[in-house]
C-alpha cells in the first residue's frame, strides 16, 4: 500500500509543524512522530476504518 498526501494535506502538516515549533520545538517532533505512527497503522491495517 502506498500512502500519499495531497498538496493541501502536505501544506497543512507543514503549517501545523510550524505552529508547534512556535510553541516548543519538541512539540513539532512529537507531532511528526504521531503522524508517522498513524501512517504506519494505516499501512499495516489498510481496511481498519472507513475510507
């Protein structure tokens, strides 16, 4: 399975990362780690939820 982000989704992730960095750089790292975890779960269980 291949997971792709639309341009708008990628821009939202970037903006969210910038927002968290403005609060505390560690928050950005945790946010991106959480996104990676969710992507890993989607990859492992592609039919685990409605599209």
